[in-house]
C-alpha cells in the first residue's frame, strides 16, 4: 500500500517535525527519536520512511508478504 510522491493519500498535515522527532509518512503522527519499537521503518527509493504503530498494524500483511523466506 504505497503511493507515488505527491500522491493524494499522504494524509499528514504537512507540518515539519521538530528536530529529534519523527513523523509518520502515512498519517503525520509524531514520535521522539529513537522511534518506538512499535513503529516501522521502510526505505523506499532511497528515502527512509517511518510509519506509526497504528499504520503498521493496518498494513502488517503487506509488510510480512515482502519479507524474504529466511525471516520465516
């Protein structure tokens, strides 16, 4: 469940996080650095994206589907 840059489902408020804080790439939720263990990190097109625990839970099947068989 990904969107091209500038897609209409970006969801965030467009507010930049304060230094030392992360923002969820899907909904715009904030978290302190280091990210909570419940957050997911993804590298897409060379850009590191973070997703909050709620968005991670919503997309868990898609995340697991991309893991190499060695992880199982």
